[in-house]
C-alpha cells in the first residue's frame, strides 16, 4: 500500500501528503518496521534467540496496530462514516492472525542453558 502511494507520486506531490512535508509514516514503516519484521521472521525460522526477541516485539506491534485500526473502523461506523466491507473484514482477521502468531511464538520460547 505504501509503495503504491510512493510510486504513484514520483513526478508530483503525493495526494496523501496533506500538510506534511514528507511521508514520515511510510518512511518509518518501509525503512525500519519491514526490514526488522523480515529479519525477525528469518531468525525465528532458524530458531535463533534474537528472532524470538525481535519477533515478539514486531508481533505485539502488529496486534496493537491492527486492534487500533479495527476500533477506528468500529467508531467510524458508529459515527455514520461509510466504511469498506474489506476494511471491516480484513483488519479484524489480521488482528486475530497476529494474536495467534504471538501465541505460537510465546509457546515456543524455551530457556536455553
């Protein structure tokens, strides 16, 4: 989603720029969160301790973010704002997937001696 926004605005100012001078959230997500998530996934697959540390942090970020967006959708509906059915379905499903992933990671943490 962020790449689409950035690539579509290569020769003009992005529509979603609003009153900001840069796309800060997009830069943080693509420059920090995505690489850390990929790295933690690779380390988790390799069963490395650092993967469990990074993976837990990234998954908790995913849980909190998707639950916040889900609640935003709920309050938008209650306020009478038109919301896409995709948003109503996708964000709660992703939240459940993140919660399930967090449970799986925490279940597999063992003390190494």
